[in-house]
C-alpha cells in the first residue's frame, strides 16, 4: 500500500523541521488563512482544537491528507496573543515571569474523504522571575515576533525557562509524539 501524500497547512518553518525529524516531507505547503480570533469566553483547549480543525478544513484537498496545528499559550483561562509588537511581547513576558503557564498544541489530520483525526498536547512551562534587563534583552533579540505568548522556546528564551513538564516539541509548535501517532494511524511510514 503506497504512503499517502501530506499537505502541511502551515507556513511555519519550525513545523517543517519538526516533521522532518519523523522522516516526513510534505508534498506541499498550503497555509490556511482563517480568522484566529477567540470566541467570547472560549477556553484555551477548546480554542486550540477549533483552530486546528478549521485550518485543516480550510486547506482540505482530495489529493492528500492535510496536517494542521495550532499552539496556544494560556495563563489560567486567558489565551495570550501572538506578539506582533514589542508592547504585546513585553506584556506577555511580564505576565509569565516567575509563574507557570500552559502551552496547548492541537493537531488535526484531515483525510481526502473528510475523516478527521485530532490530538492535543499540554505542556506546563515555568519562566524564572525575569528582571527588567532580561525582558529588555529578549525583546531586543526579536525572537518574540509572531510567537504565541511572546516567546520562542527554541531560542534564547530557553535559557529563561526554569522547567517544563510535557512536550518540548509541542511548545515549539508540533507535538511529535501525537503527530507520529496520527500519521501512523493514517498509514504514513514514519522514519
């Protein structure tokens, strides 16, 4: 039985790099352009799963399976934004400083016949108490731009994280354990 083709519904180079660790190269990349505004009162886990599903549906194709994902940084019931400006990044880092937060990474795999498989990874992360100088230095790095919660664990922020419990790859943006399970169940050969 031939291996199905995979369409990645994400322009994220990190997701492609993580997929490559599983020996998977997508046949094509088709970023899903959807409204990512949380619904009023929507909880972080529900939001993450909804975004993954909607991205998979938006990129749906009859010539391959579509893999979509969404990563949400949550402080309690609050969904932190993707930082698009320094003020947002600074506010996120101030909020996360010295406290635990959750990173929810949902993935959805949509088959050409519309069958949907999904999984979610939940990781707890704790930053050290950050000084103003540490926040300033991280802001100056620019790594925060476009990142949920205003940080990228795969960069300099990793040196500011006291501990994590869960999936490091999930915090980066694609939980490999869960992704591997979904792809194997759909008939993909995993390296």
